[in-house]
C-alpha cells in the first residue's frame, strides 16, 4: 500500500464503519482465547489500530510494519513498533502467543512464506487470526489502488495457510450482507474505497455490518474471509 493510502487509513480508521467493526470482531476473539494475554504481533499493522486493541485487552503487542509511513504513525501513537517484512519477521522463533495478519497476505507475492513465518514465531499452541479480501469477482480499481495482488477463495486461502504449516481451526466469511452493494460500487470505482464518509451513511453501514454478529451468514459469500489457526507441528 502506498504512502497516500496509508495516510488515509490512519486518518479514517477510528471512525470508519468497516475498521470499527473489524476491531470489535478482534476484541470478541480476544475475549474467547483461553489463558491470560501474552505476547502478540500485529503483522502489517499500518498505523496500529489493531495493535491498540491488543494493548487494551492486556496483551504485550508489537506492531510489525513494512512501510515507513505506517511505522511512523504507529510510533507516534506510542506503540511498540518494528519495521519488518512478513516474509522475514524479525522475531525469535517460538516466542509469540498470538499473531494478527489482517489484510496482509494479498499484498505479498509469496503468501505461503508469510504463513510459514507466522507458524515459526508462534509458540506451541499459539494462535493466528488472518483476514483477506474474498473473490476475484469483486476485483476492482480499489484492489489496484491499495496494492492487492489477489483476492481469495476459501480453497486458495486454506492452501496458503496450511502450506505454511498452520492448522486451521475455523474459516468463515465476513461483510456478507453488504457484498451486493460492494460489488455494485466497485464496478464503477476508479480508486480505493478509503474516503471520508457522510456520518449518516457511515452509521447506516455500521448498523448493517454489526447485525452480522447475530445472523447465521458466515458460510455465505462475503467481501472478506477470516481464518483462526494454530501453530502446526
């Protein structure tokens, strides 16, 4: 993701419906994990929005960010930050309890290498939570603008994660109800979706995606895919 897109993300993520609900999803996941909070990595952290969620829930996180602008923003938020590449994570093997890789794999040519690095840094029994954009049918100018190389199916995501050595416990769809709207908007798009939104529209979209918490839609096609995995052998 280039500098301009990172700067837009950092400016918008605290209020934007999509990022707010994704942070809420992360918070719910953290509350379900067994045992006390430990050491965590937020791979591709950008400005550290998800790193802050980890911190708020008692974890000792490190924001790992490849780009200068994202790493700078995370440091300005006083978050522990390391410049690093997901294909060569600068962390000791077997030393991490939880790894986040939210919308990272689609930016990197060798996605299996990233999964293998996540597996390497996790301690035995450690967990990973991975999200990616779903379905090449939704490919648009947005994907080009934010530096995506691909969108995933359940099968291609499963292959990348398992070939990296991780064991998948759960794989599900997210942002299902708004998929038809996303498909329509992206057919007309000429740039990324990252922009300041009308507060009424933002609130309406937030209400729709929040409703997915209570509906049995996670097996249906969505805009994103999510994986919960653990370190393999």
